[in-house]
């Protein structure tokens, strides 16, 4: 059995906020990435978004991969939330 030491308070906050906030403030999104995020916010799946924007489902997933990488997050929903928080897209 491996025993782990408890995290210090500053380590706990890093565990939940592992992305670099300064780096995410300078994120530039392509028009297609913004469009994909907007449709995602409306609850559309990759398949739905692909049909709407006229590309393949793999293409949509590629955009989501790039968005997750740019924001340093692990889910498309977190990437969309981050984009809204930074004012890159609007939720209406």
C-alpha cells in the first residue's frame, strides 16, 4: 500500500487550477473554434455540430482537441466555460 502525504493548502489549489491563467488570457481562437464552442454551449454533440457547420465529426473533434490544448483543460465544457469567462464568446 502506498501512503500519500496530505497536500499543503497551496498544492490543493494547484491541483484544481493546474492551467496557467496568464497563458489562457492570451488565447486566440479561430472563427471555426468559436463557432464550434457556441454550438457546444447549446448542447450540440460533435455529430450535430459537424452537420451544422458542414465538416466531418473528426474535424469537430480536432477543433475541440485544439481548444482543450489552448486552454490547458481536459474537457470541451471547461474550454467553453473558460472562453465565456475570458469574453472570447458569449452565451446567449
